[in-house]
């Protein structure tokens, strides 16, 4: 049986082809093989959300998906979304509202927040909190993060 | 931590999947959404020799109406259940339960079939399936068999599924009214206790999650004629196990709180 598989995927718009060990999860592959270290590894069992990436347009836990399962998929990471300018408004709001301190959770937090922004609806603070409930921040706390997301979603200053 | 080494196969047909499962027996595990299996691999609580990824099997997809029952394929994700107009209309209990399952990024991958086949007693869908009297469609090389939810959940993480069988779909009969409520410390955490309630004509059914080794049908409370009687009777139905933070009596108290909320909705 195959313990490593030839796998093709599109990462941040570029085609990638590698032979990947079955046991390697997607974030390890992105970080170790492709050098995309913006997606962080916190808990490695789906609790903290630091590894949030987008697969075929949906946010997923990068540590709870095997890299070989991304065969044929479009994978977008914080690097891709940042470079394309998609996150510009959120990044500006996080800066202005001081919504990060150590920054470890920030890439995952931005990926989750952008998922909400793309739904193009106004949200209460409660709804924002629910949406980022799977992303842990252990230093700044959530008040400023919710402020920043709210500013982008609802156009408040 | 990192998962131990294992082989991986993604069969394109059911026949190939049965071949792999028959050949490798207990050493193989089926990978659906992976939102419980992959954490258990990463924590090395489980070390299969082979993962059989069933995500390529079209037969396990889709939501369709079969007579009056709603058939939901095993690979349908929590996010799809949450958003499906058909689920909202024909099995609203599931649509109400889905947002309680973990977080958006997990609901995008986790599946109905994975949750039912794992049979975590704190999970939402097993309780919903029992409250709705769902039937499970189980496939093997020999063909198809149907198992009622009441016979499917055998014990803690234990189901009626045999080796080399695949849970393909579940069929949910309609209910006149349904309500799902749960109490959790934080949104998306496993529930301290939860309740899936249905009413068909005048017949109510209350099923609790987080209240035992399997979802627990509260037989006596479901038969009661008044709320006071039902709350009293719940003491005979439930003997919930204590967890790290809540004693058994606290959980029973909270179960009664949920029963009252559900009773007033049904």
C-alpha cells in the first residue's frame, strides 16, 4: 500500500506537484515543503484555529486535513490572500484597532474573519463572536478583534 | 503531535472500497470528513495501517426526498446541512443542530455519516437521528441493509456497523415540530447536555445527548401529559455521568432546564 502519493494542487494560484507522505497534514506540507509559514501550528488537533486555510473556497483546519486529500484542490493561505490585496480592509482595521499583540493567532483569525466578510451581510457582535469561536487568541483578547471585524463588516469606525 | 505512519487509498468505486476494507479488516479505518479521526491520529490515540478515504464515492453524496423522508448522504457536511433549504423544510431538527457543532472551519469538512458512525454520545446528530426515528442505510459487498437508529447505537463509540460495511446515508422521517437545544461552556464546545425533541401528532420524543454512553431516549418524560410530570419523570429516564466540571445531579438539573425550554416550543 502507498505511504506516499503523487499529489497536485494549486497553492495561491501556482500549480504545485509533490510526492507527499500520507501522514503529513496540509499545514505541515505548506510550511515545511513550500515555506509558507504564515499558517501557524498551535494545537494540532483542531481546537485553536491558528492553521486556518482555504480549500476550494471554504475555510478548513489545515491540521485536520491530510495534504494528500488536497489533490486537485485550490488551496489559499494567508500569504496568497495578503498578496492579492483581498485582506486589505481587515489588515488595516486590525492595525487601527490594535487587534493583535503577539500575532500568533492573527493569520487564522484573518482567514476566519474574511470568510464572514465574503458572506456580505451585517453581523451583530454576537454573530462575529460565534464565527470566530474556533479561533483562539491568548493575549490581546477578543474585544479589539471583534471591533476590527465589526468595522469592516458594518462600515463603522 | 504528528500522526503515525499509515498508508492511504482513495477508492473511486464502492467495489474498490469493499476490496480494501475486506483485505485489511480491523487494520483499516474509513476516512470521511476526518474531523474526529485526524485529531485522534495526531494525538496517536489511534494507529491504523490504512486509511480508506471515501470522499470519492458519489453514492454517499446528496440530499433527496424519498417519499416523505429526507435522505441525506453520509458525505454531506455539517455546513451543507446548515445551509440546505431541503433540510430546513423536511428535517429542521438537523438544521437547528448543525450550528452547534464545533466551528465553521470544522463544519466545512465534518460529515453526517462520520458523526453517526463514530457515535460519540456527546455529538448532536446521533440524538437527532434517534429523536426522528431515522433509518440508516448500510452498504457492504452483499448489498444494502437498513438499521433503525434505536438499534444502531450500541454503546460508547459502538455501533451496529460490521467490518467492511459503509454507512451510506440516513433517512429522516418528517416531524410536525422539532426543537434542538444544548448547553455548552463556550459556543462550539461539546455540550454539557443537549436535547433533541420532536412531536408527531400528539406524540413527543425527547432524546438527550451527553447523558450516557449512547443518546438516551427519555421514555417516561416523553409519555408525560404535563411539563411538571415530564420533569419529574426525567429522573427515572436519566442517570447522566458526571464530567470534569459537572456532577450527575447538576447535569440532571440542566436536562430539566432544557426539557422545559423544549416543552414550551413543541
